[in-house]
C-alpha cells in the first residue's frame, strides 16, 4: 500500500474512533440529571474519555512502558484516570447543587455516588483496554524484530514441532519448502517432508519473509526464493521430499509474484518464464532496470574484491553465468575494468582511472 494511502487510512481510522466515542458517551452519558440536561456537557464527557485513551497511546506508553519504567507508567495512568473522573464530575456539579440546594450534599446523594462509581469504573476500563492493546502490539513488534535479526544474521526462523512439545525451535530458512496458512496457525513445510507450526495468521510471516527472502504467491502461501526449482505463468515448483510440490499462483498475485521471482533469483534471461506474461513496455523496462542493477552490483563487487573471477561473482551475487559474462564484457569494453594475470590465476580489477574517480 502506498505511503500516502496508508497514512490517510490510519488517520481516518483515528477520526472515526474519536467520533464514535464522543457520540456514544454523548447519547449514553451516566452523568445526566433529569431536570438539567446539557447536551454539550454530555459530549464533553466523551472528549474527556478520549483524553485517557490518547494520553496512554501517545504519551505514557512510549515514554514509560516501552522504556521498562512500569511503576511510573502505572502511577501516571492512575493520575490521568483520576483527573478525568474529577473533570467529568465537575461538569455536572453546578446542576446538582442547583437542583438539591445544598452543595455539601452533592457527593453524598445515592444517585451521584452510584453515577460517580460507574464513571470511575468506565474510565479505568478504557485505560485497561488501551494498555492491553498497546502491550500486545508492543510485544508482537519486539518478537518480529527479534526474528528479523535472527533471520538476517543466522538465516534462522522459529517454529514449533507437531505433538505435545510446544517449545520453539530454530530451523534454517534454506530447509523451508513453503509456508501455508491453515485457520489460525501457519504450517511450515520443510524440504525433507516434515511439517512445523507457527501460531497466528500469515500476516506477521509476510513481514518477516517477503521483504528479501521469499514471495507470496497466493493469499495463504509464501515460498522462499532459494527453494524455487522452476516457475512459469501458472505457478512454481518447490523442492520437497519425496517429490517436488507444484504450487499455483492466484490471479491477484500472479504478475507481482513473477516479477519478484525474476528479480531475486536471477532467472530473467534463463527462459524459465514466458515474456508474454508481461506487457511489452513493462517487460522492456524491467529488463533495462535489471541489467543496470546487475551492472552496478558487479562493478561494486569487483571494486571491493580485486582479482576476482567470473565464477566468484556468480557464486556470491547469485547471477547466471551468461549474464555475468555479458556484463563483464560490457564493462571491459567501456574501460571500467580490466583482466589482470593469467587465465587460470588472474582476475578482474577496476581500472585506476575509475578507482580514482570513485575516491573523489
């Protein structure tokens, strides 16, 4: 989703929530004196409730709880609830004192005490619900960040085994054939035929895998790039035991999934997929962008690894040998690189002129 659309959607959600709270507590406000009803004061009661929610959301939670200052967070949350409660009681204090004559009786009357108890209970409930929602999102985010570090540094993900043992274990992403959502959990099918499990839907797994390590081919299926054996317009073939598994694209994911697979597996020119899948202009644009990106990658790799061979580049940059040879010939023709040494022991280096320009 584009950034602007996502931002507007989030802002719109907050506005709808604010309007709902204000309208709800305006129509069903407990601080309502039968003989003295002031609609604007009842709606102000909803605004005060919003103060509790958004004080927790924007100020207290990120300032205290996320920094492990739990006691301070609890204290300031309690203070915010008491302040809101007093403000709501003060809204109706003049009407109560005018109705019953003696201001000293306003906090001793049974109706006011009961209403005050309901208001305090309601405010505490709103603070608790806000805290629970924020805490769940916070720990879910921390768990995702932990797994991202685990994946980037060690190429590992966490899952559970089938059976009574529900402890998390780590598995190498290279051993994952594909991931499939099933009801409220996700099945992780391994190359050797085993099946692991993860709690929750595929949404968090999409954030973890689909940035750099895999592609979503349907609403319920993710496939890691490294275990895609081949693919065409209809689907992909993934490595599995005892035989490879064929997974089909859905129409809404087909084109985007094919483009991502081509970009991340280096199979754009290998003939594994028909170019008729893409419009001509888009296919040509994709080819030019891919070639320019691969050219920059090769030039950067050679500058950082002098005397490297074509085989080294293919191995470390996951680009087909024919593509490597073509780009090397082009760079050599432009005078950006040169081959130094014999055919067996030599390698490619960046020309001195190009290296000086890079330093400047």
